[in-house]
């Protein structure tokens, strides 16, 4: 298809050429699936590693222990947050993980390590939002510092940080579009492939943008439902505490 033929086509025909002809819709769905898979794996890596970093840094701040690990993680967070993710992707794909055959895994690891630096700060703010008396209460019950952290502090901090963590996942879905720079077939890469066959940039880009928008809107709706549920749950908990206090006073 050349440009003169493209100019003579109607909008409907251009849409068909970009999405339906030769089953090109399968390319978009494959790209979307890879985008969601990379984002999901990355957020799992990011949350696990991010919380480990946050626990170490919070422990160091409150007890003065784990100084060496805290120093390493502090450097890690500074470097990751201070450099573009696309450069991190190039370093991982062409140097550190050059021997790895799966580009999707390389992308997931890269974005997981990048996300961990941001999750660590989110989680650390969650830990710091917990009253200091919680740690003392756990110790007074005979729990060790580690047990108090795992059984009392961590569940509360995780609950407080669920909305921003979900926001991190939404951001990852959009940010992973740069994996196409290293040849990984994600949703951001598909418009370029389709354009090379149809010479039409408009509809491939519009279709990919619409798919990103739908995914983000669905995830945002889930986030709003989650925030509502947490808000309602907090209200119920406060009412129970208040009622229990009134009963004790009577």
C-alpha cells in the first residue's frame, strides 16, 4: 500500500486496514497481553523487593541496626530514581541480561527493579504512619522485634499503602511502552509494525491509545472501589472501637 492509495481510502477502510485486514487485531491483543504480563510481573517484583528495602530502612531508623544493608539500599534507591528507566532497560537487555532469551522476562525484571525503588518510598511512608506505640505494645506482649514487625506493623502498613501501590501498577502499564525500543512486542510496539505495512500512522496509534485508555480506566475504577472499601472498613472499625469504649464506661 502506498501513500496515494492511502489518501484515496475512507476512514472506515483505513480502520479496517489497521485493525481487521490480515487479522491485525491479533497483534494488538498479543501486545496488550505482553504489556499486562510485564506489568504484573514487575509489580510483584517491585512490591516484594520494595517492602524488603522499606523494612530494612525503617528498622535502621527506629533501632539503628542493619546499617550496612540500609546504606546499600539507600544508594540503590538514589541511583534507580535518578536515572531514566529506558537507560536501565538498555543496560539490562544489552549488558547484564544479554544472554537471557526472553525479552518479556528482561522487561519484567527491569521494571520490577525500577518499581521497587518507588515502592520502597511508598512502603516506608506507610511504616512511618504507624504509631510508635504499636512496636512497644508488641514487645510488651512478648513478641520479638521481627515478630512485631511481621504480625503488627507490616499488615497495617500494607493496608495504608494499598491505594498508592495500585497506582504504581497503573503507572507501570503505561511506562512499559518503552520495552518496544529493544524489540519486545508490547502494545506500544504494535502501531509501528502495523504502520510499516499500511503506511498509516493515525489509526494504529489511535487503536493502541484507546486500548491503553480502556485498561487504565478499568484499573482506575478498581482502585476507586478499593479506596471505598478501605474507607468503609475504617469507619466500621472506628465505630466498633467507639462502641466498645462506651460499653466499658457504662
